C-alpha cells in the first residue's frame, strides 16, 4: 500500500464527512416522516413528549388531612382550617384521612 500524504488523508476525511452528512440527512428525513405519521396516528402532543416549554406536569397528590369537607395534602403552607384546629388544641393526627 503506497504511503498517503497528509493532504490526501484530509481530502478523504472531507469526502467521508460529506458522505456521512448526506446519509444522516436521508436518515433524519425518514425518521421525521415516520414520527409525524405516529404523532398523527396516536394524537401525541408536545406535552406527551415533554416538549411543552420546559414545564413539567405536576403529579396530583392525594389529600392527607381533612375536616368539614376541606382537604390538605400536607404539602406547602398549612391552610386555615388546619391552623385553627391546631390552635384549638387539636393535632394533625385528628385530621388524618384514614
């Protein structure tokens, strides 16, 4: 095998990179086309894919405490009904949903 010069190797690299980009574009177009078909077929939304502007869907948390139809998950600031119950000598255990 004859020895290649640096410029010949660089020319081969450039040609291979060009070919790689052409293959990538052809594969990309095919993949995007298939994805569009599936999105339409299944009604997939940007939110389903996590592409809704970086906003994540918060999962619903079941209420942990309740009194007189009012509920609280136990997260965040205590609502007034919990504060009043505690101020009157009650405990959080009294409000637990069982």
